[in-house]
C-alpha cells in the first residue's frame, strides 16, 4: 500500500518533518486578557496598560497565523499522501 521501499512509519515521519510547529493553546491567554480588561471597566486605561494588552494581542495574532499555516500544511500533505497511495495501488 505504501512505497515498497518505505514502511508506513518512515513515510509518515517524512511528512511530519516538514510540518510547521503548532502553537500553544491560546484560550488561557485570551481569558487572561479578558479578566484584566474586565477589572478596568469604569477606570482609566493607561498607555502602559494599553501597550501591555497590545503586545499580548500581537502574540495571539501570531499564534493564530501559525495555526492556520499548520492546518494548510497538513491538509495539503494529507491530500498529497492519499494521491501517492492511490496512485501506487493501481500499479
């Protein structure tokens, strides 16, 4: 079913090697920001607090971009693997 010279685990390892790193779960960071922002309701927001929120949100934005890139990679890698496998079976 797989390449005759490769075991399934070797084939999968080759695919995984090219995969981008999946970022950490972002939900705790989002919850943390929401808690901090909730405490500021009715209070003045200082520039330093704003900058702190901005840095954290930028980290979340980057993590979400990495997650999208990872999903695209795995989708394409799996499609290619299936095409390879189905093409090899017919021969």
